């Protein structure tokens, strides 16, 4: 059963070493994300699953101890998903690497950790079912859900400007703040793809996991500093 969830953005620039001189611009998001993860620890889960978008088709699991790297972003920095138990050869995708970095910043040691990379185009029904399966996997499950909103808020955004982006992100913010699983499950996958919103599939995994869990939500932070919608929320 899902007992808590934290929703965080996953741009590699959230890691100060990657952001370099621009690091202070995201200090508020970092602080809010660490607060949200602190609430996960307070829920005393038996299992933590870090969910994030991945390029792979479908969805794939990553074991505790899996390693991610930010070398592709010009920084010689590795992170590990939880404590080293094995030495999995499969590297973490960037979204889960950011999640692993956040957990390391909190010295997470409250429950075993594993990852789930979710293909961004994965159909809504499969996302929701994946969430249900996670929730049923242990008596007390927590989720760290990584994903970004639209990348089309300004003309300098990665996806250029799209007038639909602000309304899309506003709907996501309302749903995350209200722990509205129906609204998250109802997000338009085609529109999310057009707006380059990487978090859609992860948020719909959360929607499936949280169905009938009776969780309450709080939107801790919402920003769009680079024309990309970033959200931090806590469900408990």
C-alpha cells in the first residue's frame, strides 16, 4: 500500500556541479525537494521506489546499488541508488540519477531502494497498472516520483513557446497539490508529448499507486526558470 510520495523535478541542472554558475537559481527547488524526501522518511516505508522517465520502451527496474553518471553533462560525478548491495551493470537513466543524488543528500537509510524507469510514451493504462503493482508489492510503500512539466513556457525554452503549456502545467500543479489521482490519470499523453512534458508517465504511475490510498497532497514549490515547468509536491 502506498503510504507517502514525493514528487520532484529531474533536470540534471538540479545538481549544483552540473549547473555550475547557475546553481543558485534552483536553490528553492532543491530545498523543497529535500523537504519532500524528509516526509517520505517520516512515513517509515518498508520499500522506496524511485520512478522517473526513461528513453526505454515500456518500463524497467533498477536494483539498489545501481550507478548513474553525469559525465554526459560534462561533470565527472557518479551517484548510487541507495546503499551498495550488488554491482549492477545497468546504468541509471538521468532522471533516476537525479533522484539518487537527492537521496544521497538526505543520507537516505530508511528503507530498501529500487528504481523504475518509465518510457515517456508509455500508454496511460500501462502507467496506472505499473503504479498499482508497486503499491501492492509491500505493506508500506513510498514513491519518489521524478519528472518535469512542459518545456514550452517561453521562446527560449527547449521546446520553444507553446500557448498551451501554461494551462497544462497549471493543471498538473493543481492535481499534485490536491493528490488528485483522477486528474493525473486523465492527463492527455499526446499533448504532454507535444509539450515535451517528461513527467507525464511518472505522474500516472503515481496516480495508479495512490488510488484508494486516501493520501493528502501539498504543492511545495512550482517554478519555470528556464521555460520548463518544475514541481515539488508531498503526498502523505
